[in-house]
C-alpha cells in the first residue's frame, strides 16, 4: 500500500474517511509555538493513518529540532524574537513542505479543525510566557 492510498474498512471494503491536520496548520503551529507543537499534530496525523512508527520518528525529529533551536538561542548574548521565529519557521517548513507530502497528498482530504490544539497549545505555553514576563520584570534575564 502506498502512502496515499486510502485505508479500507475491513467489513465493507470501503475507504475510511480520516480527518487530519493540514500542512498549513502544522506549519503555523511550528512557527507560532515551536516545532514540537507541529510535530505533535503531524504525529496525530500519522497515528490516524496507522503509521505509528513513522509518527514517532517525526515526533523525535521535531523535539530534536526544538532543542537545537534552544541551544542556538541560549548561546546568544541577546536573542531576538526574529531569530526564534526564523528557527521555528525552518522547523515548520521542514515538517510541512519537505516531510508532509511524502505521507499525505491534498487530494480529497478532510481536515480537522484546529481549535482543540489551539486551546491546548495556549494552556501549555501560557505558564512559560508568564514566568518569562515575571523574570524580565524582576531583572532576572
């Protein structure tokens, strides 16, 4: 079975309609939050497609990419938001333009709404943003 063939229902031998997150949503989450968030959405897509092993590879890759970005930023005297966004953009570009098309084509694909991941990403990111803001106010950074 190739990567783009539909999954078939065993009982009726008909294509199963699976909804996945679009490459655009994965790219946006990678840029706005971090490549880990885009990697998690990609992992969910691959899990839906029954490709759990590949999903773990994508998840590990996105985690390593995020840590690489953190390592680069931590070595800088004054990291700027432009550099952080640039690193996140490279992660999002890699996931959505280079890797995504090898697993999913966009022909007749049903996409999931991004509201649930948006809420989760905000809830996960908010404490870190508050701690960073408080550290900046206290002169710790």
